[in-house]
C-alpha cells in the first residue's frame, strides 16, 4: 500500500513538475516574442524620430530666419533704418507659419498593442513616452497657437500688403502709411514676442528630447549585440 502511495505521489509530482515546466517554457516563449516585437517597435520609432529630427532642424532654421525678418520689419516700421521697398517686400513674404507636428504612427501602434510597458529596458520606454506624451503634445499646442497668430496677423493687419507680396502692386504712399502705423508695429511685436520667447524654445526642447531618445534606442540595440 505504501509503495502504491509512494508511486502515486511520485507520479503526481512528475506531472506537476511537467506542467510547471511547460507553463514556464510557454511564458518564456511569450515574453521572448513580446521582447522581439518591442525591439521592432523601437526600430520603427527610431526611424520616425530620425525623420522628425531632420524636419525640426529645418523648422528651427526657418523660425530663426522669420525672427530676423520680423526684427527687420520692426526696424523699418520704427524708421531706425532707411525704407527699402524690395527688402520690405522680401521680409513680408517670409512671415509664414513654419510649424512642426511630429510623426506618431509607430508610437501609437506600440501603445495600442500594450507592449511598450513590458520592455526589459523601461528607461528607454519612459523616455519615448516622455517625448510623445509631453514634448510632442506641448509643441503641438504651441504650433497651433503660432498658426492662429499668423493667420490673424495676415487677415487683420497685413491685408493691405497682399497685392504687394504677390507682385501685383508697388508700395505706394497709402500702403506706406499702413506699414508705418502703430497698429502694424504692435502686430509685428505680437508675433515676434511669441515666436522668440516661447515657440523657438519649445522646438529646441523637443529636438533635444528627440536626440536623447534616439541615442537611448541606439544604445539599447548596441547592448544586445
């Protein structure tokens, strides 16, 4: 009887051990599959961030040029430099809305799958989330404000300059009187204040986080070698 019980106990333990090993192996396979997919997510995110870095660098250069144009127009408006028709027109044409809105396809795909929070290197996932959930969203808000300000500038203050900037009319005394007005000066300062003291810094902050994120992802793959 004891032998039967002992044999039964051994068989039970063997079955239990087999089930435990089987479950462990299955969990290991599932986790390995998740880590492989997370690595694929990182690759896709890295590729999009690299494209965004190039785009935001170009936007920053455009914004810096626009700041210079706004300052030049203000100098003309305040009569600190002699009026030059062609230069005024050239700088008016440069007052556009070079805004940045980041690419989020790869990040959204990873988030919707739930994989991003199961990485072995959560420090990488955390920096990725910080880039998209904080820096991109904050920059999106500022980009929308900048777009709206430029639209208002053109519609409410620069309507008189439209024919001039498309080459349909020269700057006559009537247009000059509008250009030299306090209203136009305040409008130029209104745009300059936002782009110089807020928007350019949001762009550069986001670019720095992009570079940090891209570097961390690169280091992650380097460690896997």
